[in-house]
C-alpha cells in the first residue's frame, strides 16, 4: 500500500496491481476495479486474450515529470504485424497516485480503426470492467462532458458506476467516489487525442480511434489520482489538478493577474442588449454606455467585443479579423479599434471564432500564411506560429487584453486534420498560447470540450473559460446558464477562472437584441457571476443599468470582490445527484469561502432546493482550510440587515428555495474579543480579501484594514456576541489606500 507512515497518514493511495493474469485498481488496499483485456488496433485488432498480442513483463522504478514511481513494464509485440511494439508502464507514484504510460515504440502507420471516428479508442489498455469485484464499495460517478465542459448548461453527468460515465470526443475526466475516498481518472498527456470509450463491457482509455497514424515514440498517459482519505470530492479534484499543474509547470500567476477577470467589464455577447443591435455605430453605443455608467458611478474597466465587428466569410467563419468599415468609425481596420480603446480607456476582450475556408490570411486565397486543406473540412486552421505571432502582436497594439477563442468544439470537429493527426490539434492551441505569452495577452476558451480545458495545462495564458451556455433572456423561464457549480470544479483545478457570460441587471429592457423580453431572476445571475471568482460583465442597455445590483460585485474602482475560489457543488449535493446517498440536499447547495488574514468566511449558495436541508460544519472544508472553533451564521435580508445566530451544533438549517429564487448564507469566526466581522452587507462577498487585508482583535474590539479609493463610502458591519447586536461603521475614503474600521468606533483611521 502507498498509504504508509512515510507519507501523510491521511493520504489515500491508488495503486495499479499487475500480475501475470491481469491488473486491478486498489484504493487503500481495497480492490475497486478490475482491468480488462489489453488490445491495440494496428490495421487489425491485436489482443492479449486471443493470443495475437504477446506480452513480457518486468519491474521498473524511476522518476518523471509526475514524480518518483515504482511499477511494472509490459512490452506488447505481435507476430501478426511485423515490427509492432508498444511499451506500457503501470506506474505507482510515492504520493499516492498512478499513471498508465503507453508508448507506441514502433509507431503505427495504419492506425485508424474500422469506425475511424472520434467516439472510440484504438486500444483497451487500460480499461476498467463495468462489473466490480465483491470487495468494491458502491461507487458514485461524476463525469464532465460536452461543450463549455458543462454539457451546455446541464452540469456534469452523475450516476453509480458504470452509469454516469461520459465517454467519446466530449467525455471525461471522471471522478469515482465512495463515502471516504475519491479517485479522478483523466488523460495525463496528449490531451487532444486521448479519449475514453465504452468497449467490451468496460471503459477504455487511450488514443482516439480517428487518429490515422502514430509516430514512433508517441506517448498516451492516463492518470488515476486519489484524494486524501475523508477530505471529500471537491478537494480530491483540486489535488488532481495540483498534480497535473505541477507536472506541466502551470502556476497561478496568470490567473491572479488577469485584469479582465479581476475587474468589472461590459459585455456585448449573445443575449446582451446590443448584440448585433447597436444604437448608431458601436463606437457611439459603447460611449453611450460609458456615459451612463459614469453618471451612475459604475466603474467598467474593459469591454467584451463579440463577433459583430470583424469580417465573416463562408459558413459565418472568420474571413479577416479586422474591424469592418462603419462598425466603429468610417474607415475600419486596426486604427478604428485603437481609436475606440484610446477614447474609452477600455482594453478589450475580443471574440474570434473558426476560420472560414475563404479567409484572406491563407496562401490558397492569396494570403501570407499556411492553413489546413480547405477541401477536406468545413473550416480551416492556421499551421504557422508566424500567423499567431502577427495576429496577436498586431492586436496588442489596438488594446487587446484577452483573446477569446470561441467555437472551439466546432473547429475541432469540422477540421479533419485536428482529430486525424496525432499532433496538429495540440500544435494549434500551443501556437496560439505561445503568441499570447509573447505579447502579454490572456486567453479565454469558449465552447470548449474537456480536452481543450486539459490542454490548457501546457498553456499558461489560458486563464478564463466559459463554463456554461449563452445567457439569452426571454420567456417565463430564466436562462439556465447560472448552473455552473459543477463545471467550475474542473476549471478551478486547472487554474482557470470560470466565466458565466453576460447578464442583465434589470428584468425588463425594451428594445433589446432579444426584443421585448424579460428576465425575472437578475439577482441570481449577478450573484453567480461574482461567486465564480471569474469575469463579471453585465450586458444591459445604457439606460437600464441597475447600479445597486452591479455594485454588489465590485469596489468603486472596478476591482471585483471575489471569494478565494469559485462556488461549487457541495460534496453532499454531488453524492445525492450520483445516487450514492438519499440524505443530501434535494437541489442546489454550493459552497466557497473568502479569507481575511488567517480568518475564514464561508459562503453557501442555495437555489432550486425542494426541501429543507441541514448543512454540517464538516461540509465547509474546501481546500482543507479549517474553520474557527466558534462561528456565527448570518443571512442578509432585502432590507440590507443581517440576521445572525450561532452556528448550531446540529448544523445550519437551509430553507427551501424556488426555481426562480436563491438564498445566501454566510459564516464568520468569533474572535477573542467576542466580535465577528460580518463585512459589507451590501456585497455578494461581504468579507472579500480584495477589500479587507488584515484584522486585529483586542480585549473588547475588532479592527479591520480595508482598501478603497478616494470618495468611496464603505459600510462595515460587526456582530457583538455579548449583546447579540450588529454595529455598522460607515466611512468615506479620503485617499486611495488603507483605512481601519474598528467595531467600537464610529470613525475610521
């Protein structure tokens, strides 16, 4: 077993146990899964079971980008295919995770199998039998799937093994869990060609069956990452992400310094008031928005320009990524974008989609850059690093801050080269990322499959990702794109900020791009946008901006007041949706937290909850950060006042919430002074580290240091435990910088 005294006593180990008759997967010494038959396609299926694959086995040990390991080496050869050799390594790492490392030593010329599509794999090593051994516990499954890594807006797929698995081109990773353990199964290299399939009563992992040839030495790896025993599903997925990011050297630096994700912006995407629907030119429109916002003291710091501004060609693909004449100003081109940037002071998130066959950049259309074959697919992709260097280099001069690559799954599916070549899909995204790095531009992925998200491990500039479908108000049913508490688990593990898309802040906005439609639950969209810890970008008509609702997300200078991490499905909610328990919440219960110094403040988001639910303190342990011994819990009413109570020993009662409503619950630690900081009750995140930087507790009072800008009025509330009263201190910043609020003072220092 890997859970040894040499490691953390709580570290759960997953092991691949290989014998001469097969292999099994053990977690803490208990067999969870049985390996299936080993087979590979090389112009024909070669199988260990039918004797067409010959196997030799020996022991190995060493180190690689994942860490130090011990394990087994299997060499597969075949008399049926001359020269065929695959070397497979079942590696058990000292930290308690495992990797199947499959190396195509000889390469394969005729690789694509008889189906030759993107739904299957060309190997069944590794594979995991659907029938589990008698020793295995009941296993819940959560699988990420589909566009926006969210099945558009439905969230991950849930079930009990083997139901709930999502395979094929848009499926995986998968989290398997029992009451105390979680194992994440994912691709660990060549993310754009690694796939999962269902074959022979098992889930197989390996090379996508549409890949037509495999070069010698090509490597496909599959990770099994165990979480720490008893620390839950969210934390196990985060630990998997930590291991993957360490292996690919992706840190949090770009994430933390992403301007368009940390500052309030304005949006013109699908569903926004001005989507393909300007008031005059778009320069007129955006300056009108800015004028109204200035009057209302709404501090937009950037703007998202959707697909309405550039030239489109065949099938509405990108013909030329420059501004069309008349869209902003008369002339068009890069100069118009630069002028708009200079006149508004706003940097841009600029949208792009798939490349049209008639793109003017391609040499076959008289351009200067090599693109993929226009005959074989619906769209094309650039093949040269030089193209991306020039495109993003030019854009950096006209104000581009974040490059939004939209329609990712469409381009992947509609350009055969991307799923037939073993390398081109990765090269496409890596070249884009390299150019962004050179020019200090961030990347937002939109409409990605999970494989695109995983590929971002090699691309530090990918710092944001749309994780739910478009926001499109209209009708009596609110748009469901607020449901991103499951997709945000995966995005955050990969150091990517989840993005909800735009939203309205006024329910009725006549004359919009969507006609005279309504959206009755604007507060829920505003709250979720903020709780993602990602971009917050309303898309109202200039005259319909709801100042009080917008300002619940931000400081006066536009700096967003985020939690420390995205709000995500609670572990109990996940187990309930998977059918592993029946005592979990009957609806949505998400959790996150913020910190002020070393003090932790929990946030619980509740919506579409059919019955009351009691939340235990043990459910508030994201990232393994402990809670204070004594907590108070509170809600904020429509009157802006807090209702406070001690956190009950039996758990916090959560009230039902209708399909159009939501509730927020907060906790705060009680300090030695018997005072708890409740924070800014007029914000979605009352105790954000973007506002409060430190606190000091004396015998009878609590002082907190807040950051603000000159002229900004801030209201800070404290709860006095002895008297069960709330005290609010209101001060106006006379300068940019810190101000100290103290619970027993009416003025600030």
